[in-house]
C-alpha cells in the first residue's frame, strides 16, 4: 500500500492529463467517531503542486482514490478564477469529493479585500463545509518578530473587517471562518489583545477555524493545554472546522501526526459531540509529492490505530 501511494503522483498526473479515470477507495472513517469527516489541506502539497486548475484536479483525484471525503483547497491569494473554480467544483462533484476553500491573508493586510473579493465567490461554488477562510494575523506580525498581540486600535480594525467579511460571506450562502495563529490566545485585559478578545467582539457571522497545534507551535505566547481546551469548550458553538496538526514537546510542528500538547482524544470527543465534523490533516510541507503522500498515509495509520 505504501509503495503504491508513493507512486500515486505519477498515476494521478497521468489520468488527469491523459483523460483516464481513477478508482475510488473505501471512505476512511475513524472507528470511534464515524461521523467525523477526516480530510486534509492542500497546503501540505503546495510546494509539490502549486496552485493551478490542473493541480487542483490532481488533489480531487488523490482525495477520491484514497478514501478521503473532502479536502481544504488552499488558494493563498485566490488566484484561481471563478470559471476555474466552477470547473473544479463540477469535477469534484462527479467524484463525490467535497471541497472547502481557504485563502491565506490577514485581516490587517493591505490586500485583504482584493483577495477576499475573489475568495468569497470562488468558495460559493463548492459543495462541502460551505466555508471561506482567512487568517486573523498578518503582516503586522510578520514584519515585527517581537509582536505578540494586537493593540486596541488594531483590535477595532480587525473586528470591523471580520464582521464585514462575515456579512458578505453570509449573503453568499457561506460561513466565514478565521484561523488563530501567531497572536496570543488571550490578552492582558489592558493594552494587549489576543484571539479571545477578537472572537468575543465579532458578530455571529464570524466563526473560527481551530488548529490544535497553533496554540503551542505557532502562537508567540505558548498556550497552556488546559487553557486551549477551555477555549475550545467555550467556543465550540462558533467553530467552523478544524486543522488536525501536531506540536511536539519542543513546540514544533511535526511531519507526521502524533500526540499533541492538547491531546487529540478529548478534542475529537468535543468535535463529535458538537457535530463539528469537518477535520483537515495539516502537516509540514515537503518539496516532493511522494514524501507528502507517505507522511499523510502514516498519519492516517496513527489515527486508525489510536481512534
């Protein structure tokens, strides 16, 4: 099986570009949580398969032929055209593959509205979680390596922007979701504000997208596992979907899923209980398709063995 998957890139590229067909695999489900839809994010493969219509079709066939019900299509700058997304949506629907659409832009970034003005109509053509996603933080953190939180003026601006994006997405039949990442989870109650304050001040058209490793390996203020769990429990009603990623004891993201600082078992229990069923496996990016595919398969083995 692993040898087959290691060579799947050549197979899928051949069938996509030569007009052949790919065999469907049995859908992958967790024995303990059969209603959870375990997919992956195409961000894992961005180095091997940069964004294009043809490469997105490769993702669809990879999803279809390996038993995944869905995948998150990461289109960082919303570079796919609406016409390409419509073609891709039809291609995926014919194979029973669901797609969630994700841009990669922060709420304060100058290009936010340019990108989201394309991302929202693009996202609306796909069947699946019906979400359109962005980041919360952006260049205000990227350009300042010491920054850990937003100030009050920044908080006001990101809340206003997120509310507008949420309203636009709602009007288009979508749910806007925002991923937490570099910012601290909770501010100091005075001059520093984190994702907790952001989410608390946004309207009901804004939900969040959880990454279970970002609390520890991406946030510049490492979150205590018990605080991350408490935040999830309090805000699970506003959770859109989840990235399943692992953070090591050294607060580093891992190539393959393993136990996380916020243990995976209670997270899956909370998600299943609250019917937040869409989960995308996210792994560190690798240059080669074969290595990406092998790491994803090993991650699936980990989930099957433990959950």
